[in-house]
């Protein structure tokens, strides 16, 4: 007999209700069964996601043959978006320490939480496919987008820093001009500036940086939705497009409330 059973028996005895103990035990068994069902559902959902990421389930023995190659759009998107998301998480944590505005802090938390989770999925798929997390052979970031127009990005110049340009050294952070690797990414100088600002000035600059960041991310996700071959990754990419477009509208409104607007 557990401590919980003793407590139930004492409560029933004190209330002179012999049926109360029976009902409590039934409720406990139902809750345990429900909890077990939820755990099994999560397990099966995880297994289905892994199978989809491997390409399994579309024919016996097809799984291994359908694993993407190192230079495929699937692998390129997973590598590049993982780097792209990491910077969004970094900027979100910076602004949470630079402002007391609850709306901005809430948005920053949502972005950090969502993109950290998505980044974990992307890196997990690379592990599952046994592919490197760095582009092979000096391959440029976003090279997998060839033919979509997204890999030829010049970006806007602000304070001598290119927005949206990419460097020449693969997918490791810091190898591009002033740390800019892909469309929409902030430079090291801009991150340093965000770290120096406070209050509304920090809020506006964060919203502008994140607007640029989301625009670049949406372009990459749209390309994956068209070019990637793994169904689970395509679904994730479409979800990114929908979620980040919604946040773009929210950030535009938040900038307007502060008498500011996205950068040209």
C-alpha cells in the first residue's frame, strides 16, 4: 500500500464515505492509463518523424536509398538554417536583457524557443543521415538554392556592413564579411551595437534586425519547400514560412507603435 493509498483511506474513513476510496482509486488508474497512452503516442509520433526524415515508409527497403546526399538541398537547408536560427536565438536573448518591454520580451522568448527547437530537429536529421554539419569542399552557404535566385543576394548597406551577403568559407559562423553568412543575417558589428543599446532604441533595432533575419529565413524555407525531397523537412520548412510571415506582420506593427519602420 502506497502513501497515497493511506491518505485516501484516511480521507474516506474521516468522511464516513466507503465509496470515496473506490472512486479515487478508479480515477488514479484512469490517469495512469491516460499518461501511458500519451507517452506511447509521443513515442510513435517520434518514430514516424524519424521514418519520414529517413524516407522510410514509402516502400520496403527504400529508406537507406532515400537518405539525402551531402550536397543535396535537404542537407544544405538543414546546415544553413541551423546556423541562421542560432543567430536569431542569440539576438533574442540579447534584447531580453536590454529592455523591460513585455511585448518585445515575449516575442523574443517565442522566437528563441521556436527556433532553438527547430534547430535541434535540423541538426538531428543531419546526425540521422550521417552527414556533416559543415558544407563539404568549400561549398558556399545557400549554394543548394541554385536556380531559385536566393543564393545570389547582395543585401542593403548600412554603416558599412552588408546585409544578406555571404562569405567564402562554408557554413561556420564568422567566415563571411563581418560574420554575415546568409541573407538577412546580422553582422558582428550590428550584434555589438544591439548589446550596447537600451530600452526603446534596443527594441527598434532588434525588430529591424529580426525583420531582415525573418525575410532571409522565409526565402530559404520557401526554397526548401520546393527543392527538398524529405517530406518531414518540407513540412517543417512550410511551417517556418507560415510562422515567420506571421511574426513579420507583428514586428511591422510593433515598429509602427514606436514610430519606426523596417529597414529598406
